[in-house]
């Protein structure tokens, strides 16, 4: 479960960040440079003055897009780990309980979504420990 689940979360997070970013960026780029240039028949004087602006925007896109991509990838890895780490700990502790170690208690932060499940499992293990006498 450990790497497979994290890979799934990572893939979903990356897609949910990259697809809208590329779509919106592509639409804006297309709108600014294609539609405006076609709709406005630009005289050569204005086109010459506009070319440095377009080159600056292309430079910022060439530098900015990889930086944004690296930041998004880093954030995606952090988020996927934060989703999967508690599930991995929960799985390991439940396996130990299944093997008969009734001294194990699930340690999940109280503000985490899995804490009600951990509390129920801890109560169940308490009852098992009382009934089996271990």
C-alpha cells in the first residue's frame, strides 16, 4: 500500500494542479498574442514596438513555467506524503494487532480525519485485551 497509494495521490494532485494551469495559461497566451494581433491590423511601427514586449513575456514564461512546475511538484509530493503516512501507520499497527499484540494503540492526531476510526479500534483492542487476558 505504501508507495502505490502515495503514487496515486501524487498523480491526482499533479493532474489537478497542472491541467488547469496549462489550460488557463494557454488560453491567455492565445488570446493575447493571436486574437488581438488578428483583430487589430497592426502597422509596422506598432508591431516593432510590440515585439520586445512579446519577447519579454516569452522569456518570463520560459523561466517562470519550470519554476512553477518545480514548486507544484514539491507541493504535490508533500501533500501525497501527508495523505499516505497516517494510513501506513494505521496499516502497520492493525497488522500488529492482528498478529496478537494487544498492547498496540493507534496513535493518530486528534485533529486528523482518521482519529474517530483510531479511537474505535483502540476501544476494540481494549476489549480484546480484557477478554483474552493478554
